[in-house]
């Protein structure tokens, strides 16, 4: 038997920096043919906007001029190769 609810939270759960604030549509930017986006010479920080690097279209930076490429979302995902053997 479940207990009867006896309290109500007045505040929403806190969000985290870089996550979307609503359930609106989200779109992804397609990387250059046969590749993926990588951090440019100045690096890329999550939860910030990104611009394409002028020297190479597959590199992105958190600063730049012109049209913004997109928003770097914090998805808390990473590629970790624990089973990779070093030679």
C-alpha cells in the first residue's frame, strides 16, 4: 500500500548548465562529409555557442565572427576506451 502524499515541492528541480530549458525541438548540425566536429585551437566549452574555424570547417571554437554554428549542449556523454590496449 502506498503512503498518501503529504508534501508538495514549491520549486522546480534545478537545471544544469548547457541543457535545454524546454521540450521544444532541438536540431543538430551535420558535420563535414566523412568526419565529425572537433575542438579548434582555442578549445570548445560545453554550454556555449560555437563558430566554425576559418582554417578548417571541421573545427569549432567558442569565439568567432559571422554566423553562429550552434549551441554546444551538455549531454554528459563521452567516449571512454577502457578496454583499449596500449602498445
